[in-house]
C-alpha cells in the first residue's frame, strides 16, 4: 500500500468515522467532534488533491479505488466546501 493509496482511503474513512462519532458522543461534544472531523477531512482532501496534481499522469489504481487528477480535484473542492460549511454553521 502506497502513501497515496493510504491517503485516498483516509479521505474516505475519516468523514465516515466522524459521522459515527457525532452520533455516539454526548451532545455537548458534538460541535467539537464535527469541527475536528471537518478540518481533518478538508486537510486530507487538499493533500490528496496536491498529490494527484503534482503528477497528473500517474493514476492511482487500487483494488477498489481509482484516483486521477480530475477526480482528486473534485475531492479537493468538495472537501473545502464541506469543511467551510461545517465551520460557519451555527
């Protein structure tokens, strides 16, 4: 497993883990967990985008995951918009 593949899997797994944590933590900790998950998810999305755009010709092809430059750019935009929406929501 390469670092790019691990990064791509983390970019998928961290939001799912954050959603589960928000469901099980006490109500007073929900906002903090959501903020931390949003920042981590946004950072992972940006890192994945940076890796993919650094070498746009080198597609990452895993067993169940394919990351190319166009897909990584989309992931980056979604990560930024998602993190910003969590951080500015009341």
